[in-house]
C-alpha cells in the first residue's frame, strides 16, 4: 500500500489557494477545526462546496513553502469581529438572525439554532456564524442593557 502524495499549496494568480496532491489540483479555503484551544493545529482544507478535501493535524509536518502559505492564509482568516451592540437577534425557521454593531462597522449574520454562543473563563463570548466567521463580545457587562438582555437569553 503506497502512502498518499505529499500535500502542497500554492496561490493562484486570482489569489485563491490551490491544493495539490499528485495530479489533483483543487481550489480550497482554510477552516479551523475544534478545539479552539489549539488554533494552529487541525486545519481543514475545504473545496468550493464546503466539502473537506484534506485535514492537516499539525502544519509543522508540512514542507516549509506550504506551511508558510498556510500560515499566511490562517492569518488572513483570523479576522474576528468584535460586537459592541446587539440590535436584533431573532429566530427564523432553522436560523438565528443577528444584526449587530461591531468595531469594524454594522454587520448582519446568521447562526444555526443549535450553535450557541460560547462563554470563556475570562467572561468573553464567542459566536460562530453559518459561514464560519467569528464574532466576540469581549466584555458582555460593558454592553448596553438591551444588548446584554439579547445575549443573556442565549447563555446558560
């Protein structure tokens, strides 16, 4: 039984990330897997339909050029929106629809009904939307009373 061809990444001229394994070339995007406590390990490479094309348990094992490109892509994807105010959080069919103000400007996003905000030991809250974007509330107590009320009903 032969081992799979080594995984390589390259950047296409259009800026997209290309996974190369043997003769196979596929446009992919990076997606972190749980646990969030190891953000530089367990990286999923997903095709344009969101299907996993490759799983990287630890990028340290990759060739240097591929690892450097992957780390660059991870840094670009590390963008987390910081919520400063929650305007709307309503349930619609199988989704929770949010309208918020962030440090980066107004945003609207959706979460699955079973995707609950996660509270951390420092009091901060993490919300992951259906596209994989991350939103944090650094200090829920600093939110205005209406925003706190909308958030607290979703936390234990």
